[in-house]
């Protein structure tokens, strides 16, 4: 199966396509005929979201096969850039924000002059690179860039070096095997399964041998014999080459088929800080938030999460052991991190327990809170624990102390009676001053809702900066604003889920489930942003799996569509893997979307760093879905 | 009424808050000076008359003299306060003032400003040894060599000491040497981020 033809994207007014080194302004695409120019564009440059295999098999600029992972982060990355100016290109997700904060703290400590540019997609990445390429030689990509061929897309100068710290997998093979310009800041023990060098790349020496043999000439009979031998040899070689090519395609297809996530970038950065002995409690907290973001967005498996929590717990006890000693404990104003086996309820300490129970996907799905019986079950659940409704509906901080004391154990006990065995989860919380106590997931929800704030019209970078600021302890007002927005977001998500399930909007299309939000749905503007839409889809799938009786449907993945921009008539579409107990969170929709788009000539835009999120024109939606159905059946 | 225009000048200056420089009111100043001249002439006439017998004019002369003194005091206060503001501008903006502000200054004030600049420069040169000491920098004690700044509006390219240029775009964040940023922070292009 080859990926030779690339999906065609539509352009918005003022979009720039980069040919060679200069920007070209493109007119908007109105009909199918306008798409032809994109195909006739000359040159080897291709739009960034294309995942073509290299047409020939040129070896990247190396000859041996060791992968280009930075083994000593400190020596090969930090010491190189500490005397240089660096450009940081940071993706728009909380893990990237946390990694960025840690790196900024290190840079400020060592006076490394840097510039920070937020990027939310491939287009912005390219724009930022082109604007700054004359001024910087060293670029650091945080949570972007590992899964595409960076050299081909950005075409940097010979002496430019890219450092990529990205949790997206699989890492593009060209990035892995390039040793001069691309350095990957990735932990080696992540299950990477990179194909061996010789299986994918080979130098074209064989062609020359053939031509040499042909030009030899002497006596006719000998010549004919040699000619026959040559022919046989050449056909053998050609057949070997074809077999090799076929095997190569297969290997690469298997390698790049599924998308998943590796270790959080924030943890990698914290590791770097620790190796340099410059790690602080603040940086540790950011690493924790980065990991928790991966867990909240369901990007990593439960086992990986638990393993990483174990790693972080060692650091936490190293930094925060003084609190355990009653006599020598630190002042209440100092920041301290504590390991907690806490309830899984979203924002419960900043909300009322009742609201939190209603708006956490785990409890909402298990108790089926969209139905009347579900509400009754909730009441039974609360009664079982002996919590009066009046107490439970008021702010958590004002609940009676006697009720709050053994809350966690009480809830866990009752929850297992109601089929919720995993209501508690290992996590960390931060504590500074008398009033300020936050759990890691609180910070994640707050930062996500600040970043995807639709209430204010403004450039996206402003939201990014607000979210970045909210991670500092000095900006508590922004954090509280984020928490309020997060509450609104969670409420909106669960109301939408309730209406989708009650009105049976989730339909099975055969190989996958499909749900589409109509334009007039309340809060639909909130879901025009990728992370919010992903959260909605994941929670919807969880709830659907609990609500449906069809055993087959429980194992299907989900595709969710929501209107993105009403004027331009675009729709944002997200594909998420099926919800199973031991899911490995591997997502094949990235590839599937590309293939479907190109086979139907739909006008799609694969702008997000996660390939399973795309935008497409509303008119092309049905044929796109039909293509997907036939592709995946 | 006598003295109104001069007081009006002072009032206007008093109203502009924040130490900014309002336009130089040449016309009002001229009118005030005109009034003073009229009063003086009247006084001159009356004094010669009073000397020759009419003692009841003495009170009027006294009154006019007080008006003259009042006008003089107001006008002097006006001019002096403007000079103090212009002096503060040198410390805030540096040696080149923005055009908008230069419009508001009279020719004499501009000359005064130039002489003040020269005087300050001569002093700074004499203070710091060989190179001189730029006293207008680091008005508050600096905490670090480099500061983190955020760009509040598109500025374009900006060159720093080692020759490299930085593109200042809205909402980008940079970590730059403090002395290069101070000017732009004062102008409102960059914002210092304290974390």
C-alpha cells in the first residue's frame, strides 16, 4: 500500500504556500477546479501534513546505522546551546507548556538568550521558521515535529540544528537516522520499535555496477555468453530489489500506521534539569502537571502512567522530605508537593462534591447520569455514604470537617458497590500558603480551558500566553479564572454528552461510531477547539460504551465532528481509538483520514500536530465518511 | 480681571497630570505680558501724577503693583515648571525626544534642553573614569543581567549588541539583555515579565 498521492488541502484567504524559500500568496479555493494548481506546483517541496515516503531511497546524511537520539542530554544539547541564541517553538498543549516553563527556567538561570514562539499547527510552524531562520541557528521544538520529515518540510541551512523534544510517536525515520541536523531529546527506553537502518535505506551502488558491465566488450561468442550471464544477474538483482522495496513498504507501513504518545516532554526536560543538578521543586511540579495532562487527555496507558508516577514520586520525596518531620518542617508559605492517592473527581476541591460527581466522566458514565435512573442511583450513592444532599451541594471547602475527614475511604468503599472500582488515582498536589492547595489535574483543566478560551476574540497566541502565565505560582488570578472556565467547560461537555446519548446521536457506521454536533447546539463554539473536542469525544465514547447493550459497538472507535467556522463552512473532525480495559491508546485515524481524503479529493486541512484531528469542508463530509467506511471495513 | 490669564496658564499646567508637557501657550503668555505692560504704563502715569499732588491715587498704584507682582510670579512658575518637566523628559526618553513632544516646546525651551543635555553628558563623562557612566540607565537597581520580555505590539527587527537581529512580533517572548530592553519597555513596546 503506497502513500504516493498526497491529500489536497483547501486554502483560506491569505494563506501562504511556501515554494522554495519564498512565500506565495494563494487565492481561496472555491471549486474543485481550483485544486489543480496545487498538483502542478513544481519542486520537491510538499505541504507539511503529507506523509509520503521518500520517492527514491536516498540515504540521509550518514552512513552507519546508529539512531540519532541524544544519549547525554546535557552534553549534546544543553552545553551546545548554552552559549547560543535559541528559538523555542512550542505546541499548544499543556505538556508542551510545562516543558517550556522548565526549559525557560534553566535558560534564565544560565542567561541563554532565547525567543519563544507559540505554534498551534504545521502552518504556523513553517511561518515561524521562515521568519526566524536568518536570525537563529538552533531551534528547539517542543511537542511538535517528531512525526514528520522536518528537513524536507523546513529545508534548513546546512549549519542549522534542530532539537526535537516531542511525545508524538512514531518518530519519522528520517529524523531518527539523521545525525547532523536533527537531535531527538527522547528517552531511549520508550518503546520505539524503529526499523533497522538497512531495512529502509540503501545506497544506489547497484545501478552503477550494471552499467559498467554493459560497457565491457570483446569477442562475439564470449560476449554473448557474458551477455546472457549479465542478463540473468541483472534480473536477479532487480527481483531482489523489488522484494526489498516491498518489504520496506511493509515495514514502514507497520511502523507508521498507529499514532501514540511516549514519555511526556515535561518529564524529559525535568530529567535534563536533574542531570545538571539544577532541578527545583517548581520544575518538578511542572513535570507532574505535564504527566497529568497526558493522563487527563488519555494519551498514555495506565501502566505507563503508574510507572512515571513512580519515577516522579522519588523526586518528590527527595525535594519534599522536610515536611514529614514535624519539628523541622518548612514554613506554611513554602511550596510543597505531596503524593496523594486522591479521588478521581474533576476539580472537586474547587467545586461542590455534587457538581464534581456529575461532571467527571468516570462517575457520570458508570452511574449513567444522563438518565433518570442514573440520577436516582447518584442519590443512592450519596445516601450510602451518609452524605446529606445539602452538604454535598455546597462548596467543598465549606463542607463539615467531620464529613471531609474520611471522605476518600468512604467514597471508595461505596463506589465499589456501585461498580466504580477505580475511583481513586495516584497523583500529586501542591500546597503553598494557607489557602492554596491544588491537585495536578486541577491545573491541567485550568490550563486547557485558558488555552482554548472562546469567550474572548483575540489572537491565539494571547490565550497561549495566558495559559503559560497561569502555570506560575505568582499568577493565581489567572489560575482561578482558568478554574472557572474549566468548570463551564466540563459542564458543557457533560450536558452535550447527555443530549447526544439521549437523542441517539451516536450511530454505528460499521467499522466505527460516528457523532456529529449540529450548529445550533448550545456551547458548540467551545468544541471548535481540538483539545476540547477530543475530551468531549473521549468522554462520550466512555459514556456510550456504558449505555449501549450492543456488544459489538462497545469495541468500536469513534469519529466526532463539530462545526468549526460557520462562515467558511468547515468542520473539525477527530478520531479516537476504541475504549477497552487494556487499550494501548494507539490511533490509526491519522493515516485513515489521509487516505480517505486523497481518494475522494476532499478539501481537508491536516494542520494539527496530532494527525487524527483534521478540518474539512462541510460539503465534502459525506463522501469523506463513505470513503472511510469502505477503507476500514 | 487682572491676573486671570497668568493664573489660567498655571491652572492648565496644574491640570496636566503625569508630568507630560502640554503645548507652549505663546498666545496666552503674550497676552499676560501685554497686560503687565499696560498695568506698568498706567502705573508710570499715575506715579508722576501722584508725585505732583494727587495722593488718592496711591492705593490704585499699590493695587496695580500687586497685580504686576502676581503676574510675574505666575508666569515665572509656569516657565519654571515646564523646564522641570523637560528635564525629566531627558531622563525618561533619552537624548532624542519624540516629535510630538518637541512640538510642544518653544524655541527657547528647545535650546535649554540642548544645553542641559550637553551639561549632563559632560558630567557623565567626567564621572565614570575613561568611558563615562551613563546615569540614565538602571534607575532602579537591576536584579539580573537578562530579563524576560513580552512583545505587546509588532515592532519589527531589533538589533542587539552582538549584531544579531531579533524579530519583535506581537505576543512573542524573548530573553534579552536588560539594558537593550529598557528603552522599549519605557516606550511600551515590550513588557517585563516577572515570574
